[in-house]
C-alpha cells in the first residue's frame, strides 16, 4: 500500500511540476472577439503554492492577494456535460478565466469535458476521486488514494502535453483536517477553501444563488467565489451574477500556479490577508517605549487632602445625601396598599394567552388568598389558601419558609409587569 502510494506520489509530482508551461493568456474585455461588452479577465495572478499553502477566509487566515473589487471564480464537482458546457460557453462569451476543481469520477466518465476546460485556458485543479464528505475523519490510507485518484484521472483526460494540472486541491465539502492539509502541503499542493459560497448545492432558487453570490461578495469587497458547474440553478444564476459584476465594477482575476518559467506575481505577506491592518490600527504601529534614563531618583512627598480640594474641616470624603434627595423623601406620600391591586378582568386577559397563564394563575391565587387586605379580588382560578401574600410581597416572602416554594423569586418578577401590560390593554 505504502509502496504503491510512493509511486503514485512520484507520478503526481511529475504531473504537478509540469504545470502550465504555455502560460494562460490574459484576456481583457477589449480582446474578446465578437463580445464588445464582455466582462473579460483583468489580470493573471501567478501563485506559488509552497509560499501560501492554505487559502480562503472561510477556513484559513490567508486568501488570494486580490485588490478591492477583484473576484476569482471557482467551479467544483464537474465536469458534467449538460451543465458544465453551458457554464463554459458563458465564460467564453465573457472571456473570463476561472478555476475548476474536478472530481476524478467525472473526469473518468467525461474526459472530453476536462479537455474543453484546458483548451479554453481555464485553470484545472482537483477535488478527489469520489467526493467523500469524510476527509475530516479519514486516515491517510483513505484520503491519499482519494486525492491521487482525482489527480490521476483528471491528468489522464488531458491529451495536450503542454498543458498540465494545477497543484490546487479543494477538499470535498470543505471538510478540512490538519492531517489532510499537511499531506497536501508536503506535496506542494495548495489547499483552496473559498471566501464565500453561493449555496448553489442547496435546494434554493437560482435567484437566491445569484443574490447570495452578490451579497456575500459585496460584504467582503473581493475574494474567491465558490460555485458548482453541475447545477441547473448555477447555470440559471450565472448570467445574472455576470451582469451584476459588470454593473458593480468587479474585475475577474485568473489564477495560475507558478512554474520554473513563470515566477509568482510579487506580493507582500500582508496582501494575503482579506483585510490587512490599516493606518487606523494603532496597536501594530505603536513605537517602542524609549529607554529613558532617570537622573533623579528622589521620590515626591505624598499628596495631602488639601491638594485634592477636599473640605477636610467639615466633611468626610463620603457621598452625602443631597438636598434634592432629602426633599423627595419627605414630600412623596407612602404608597397605598391598593396600589398593586389587580383590576377586574385582568386575570381573564392574562389567562387568554398561554405565555402569561402561569403568571396570571399566580396572581389570581395571590389575589384570592384570604386575609389579603384588598378592595378588589380577581376572578378566575384560585389556588389553595395560602398565608397572606400579595404579588408585591412575594419576592420577600419567597425567601422565607416552605410555603414560598410555589412562587419562585424568578417568577415573582413577572406578575407586576404582566399585570401592568394587561392594564394597558384593558
Ligand atoms: Zn464538491
């Protein structure tokens, strides 16, 4: 098993190191014959997988070094002739270059589909052999043949010796695991997550796919869009996505892997962050504290209270009751006992909603308890006789005695509030 995987690995290396030697021509809107309004591809970004092995902010710290309003289109799970050919035609009509992540089984069943992508100048990476959604819990004995199977069958579909697979891999279902990532990194294969999906694998309308794609792109301002060229809803949504990309001034970037003949596009590390720290992020730019040398080591005397404008002669340094507080306390009347009485009909209102039923029941029980000094009593359900207790007195009562168990402190906060709102409705 290990011996055969070494052979596979070596073969894959040859495949991967060959890479695109002819170079993908950068198409621009002006260069799109027969389509003067084409979106076009604004630039080609050459990346070195070994320098930035994990990309896509959905899962990783880094993403492609895109400028504001730059978008990289990616399509997974193909090729499936019925839909992939339509996507391919739309990309061609717009002179857009995208990146495709091929499933080995699809390449095996439809090698012509892979050849079409290569011939059209798109970047072709892989997406495993069978698309298992268990990469996050598979041992290397399982995921290694999955990765290699996808690479082998996709490579086998390509007949043009000048064109090679890109060492780009997207984990099926984005079910990442460190072991898988480390394995791919050790082989110089770049792991592509994404910056935003459009949920086109879910049972949503094509309009929803289009909306999500644009909304999420707008939220981040740039990034890698994850789509699937095997879905009817994606085919239906794609023209609207293209239309909006044009209207909103987005530009398409084509990503290709670096080779010996084609060095990586020069970038700075900070460009691989979706939102690099700006001038307004002071923490990263704080200067070091200068190394002052203190000639004087003499300490100053402790400050006295007089230095703080304190009136030490008459008043201690404690908060005093203000005149206003004193007045309020002396002028407001003592609240009457009927302040918390429940008006006729309130309990019925409370009982009519299930949410307030328990609170209302408590109120009714409290209201009908013998011995409660109250002018009005609520109609409706009445519980067993209790010791004198009102809704108002309940919080205090709840702290004492076994009888208080029926009215928990938490619940007692509600009757007053509910009764008040019931009053307003009445
Ligand atoms: Zn997939």
